[in-house]
C-alpha cells in the first residue's frame, strides 16, 4: 500500500498538470433553471449579450427554459456575482456550453468573464487575484486580471 501511495505521489510531482494549478476547489456554483416569471435584470443581460438569439427561433435561438443561473460572491464584497449558462444542445462545443460571469453595476449586470462549462462543473477555488476568486470549469481557469476574468485553457495530457 505504501509503495502504491509513493508511486502516486511521484506521478503527481512529475506531472504538475494533474495537480490543481490555482488552489483547491472551495465551492460549486449551483446553476439552476431560471425561476418562472419575470427577471428583467437577467433578461436584459441575455438580450445584451445574445440579442439575435435570446427569445428567437432558428438553429441557435434559445428561450428562458434553456438558461441556467447561479450566484456566488467572488470578491467578498457581500454582493453575489451572476453566472449564466446557455443550456442548449445547439450551443454545445467541445469545451462545453457558453458561460458568462457578470457583476452588478449602477446600470445593471455587466459581463466580466466568459468561458465554457456544463451545469455541474463550475467551481470557485481558494486562489485569489486582486481579491477575486479564481473560477474552474472543466476546460478552463478564469483568473481576475484587474478588470475582468481572463480564461486560460487547462492542459490536456
């Protein structure tokens, strides 16, 4: 048993890509279907970023029932940031489905990061940059660069 544990430790040290690059995962972002009824603030964000597709027909059109949202405070200011995932087969790529991260401003939600994910694979890690938590998706790390989140592809070995 000790030999197996030693071998595993050596493998992890020899291949740092297998180890976490940006801290340990601390919390999962619960991405849930949008609530029934109105959510004008979220609808405005969807229209602003997917104007030609939100509430539209056609190959890439999607509606509220194909959107998942979650909230978590990324910078410990007491206000949760918003995560939006387009949960539509037409929008699925090899990296996942489109994920938008937004923060609340005096004008409403403003996009501060983009990535790809699925509904159960978005996590916040213990790593912080400029006071903002690093975000982990299956294929990317999102790290704060002072103004927004910069996506970095995770290496696939």
